[in-house]
C-alpha cells in the first residue's frame, strides 16, 4: 500500500501506542569519560589538558562538564537546540564549571579538539558537519568521533527497532506512520524525527571522511559483545556496536 498500510498494521499489532521501545545507544550506558578512554586511550585526559575543546552536539551538557572536570581549559558546547543549551548552562553552574564552559549554537573561535559522541548518526548533513568541524580547528588540531549504533546494527533504527533489524524490514513510510500514533511532531521521514536519523553506515562514514578535508588517523570498530566471534570485515556493518575515529586536518600532513 502507498501509505505503508500493511506494514503499519503489523507494527501497530507488535508494538501498540504506549509500548514503544527505548532508543538504542552504542555506548551501552558508559560515562562520557569511559567512552573517551576506550576511544582515545588511557591518557585521554592528558590530551585535553589546558586545551580548548568543542563538544559538538552537546545536548544537556553532561559531556562538556566531564571534559572540564578532566582538565580542559575551556569547553564550548555546540547544539542547534536552544532549549537544551539552557539546560546545559544550568547544569554547568550546578557542577561549578560554568567559568570554563560556554554553550552556543555556533562558534568562530579556533579550538584544539572537537569531540562528537553519540551524534554522528543524527546529523542531517554529516558531510557539512565535517566541514564545520574542520573550520573550527587550529593547525595541529583533531576531531574525535564516537557514535553508534550504525544503521545495520540490530538496533540501528533506535526507536524504530522494535525487534532486532525490524527497521530494515518495514518501509520508512510504514514506520513513520506507526510513530505518528504516539509522536505528534509532524515528522514525515527518518531525518525529520526528533534528534534526526540519517541512516549512517560504517562505509558511508568512511567515504564522507575520506572525501572531506580530513585524514583518518584511526577508525576503530567495537563489536557487539555477543557477536564478537562473528565480527569481521564482511559482517562488520551488522555486528559493530560503536565507531571510534580520530581525524586530523589533511593540510597538516602534506
């Protein structure tokens, strides 16, 4: 059916309004600091000491606060949602780090490091975001990106993954119609849902990074624990929990 009718009715039967599943997260509830340690290494805090850091997609500021507490001289939290920036400012004040944390929708300040955690699968224009990040960096600076689940992960559809890989089995139209039963924001596609969902895959991320003005220093794939035995180059899109990548300006290494 053109309006996703059959799939919609199946989804509604499996998961009626009021019983939707929680969104998946590649960090499995890890703290921001633990995610940084696993991605950047045991000495990650030394790498931000006395540096200016952008927390790109900062949300309510939890990560920005942790970066300040672990030694960053200055943290600039960036988010496009003014309402969450207010929450972040309040949280930083309560944590007594507001003298080192600011929260804005954009910045023109040159920084040493850009950090983006659990956000890259949500950006509407991820290629454009890489361009913005590049423009923020001082020479010698870098970008650390950690995100997941990617699109082919069993729960890669976040809210739409009502059972493993269900977001791949039903049409986008059917899933959006099902979501409209309990979310009334008028979204008509995955990209328009709250927070956005850009169907990011490992392959697409690497292609975007390689086509940008960055050079990939590393791109580490963390396997889903129960599927670690099955994780390899062929199956990685379906068995990866988290992508950790570090990028540097290409013009720093000519």
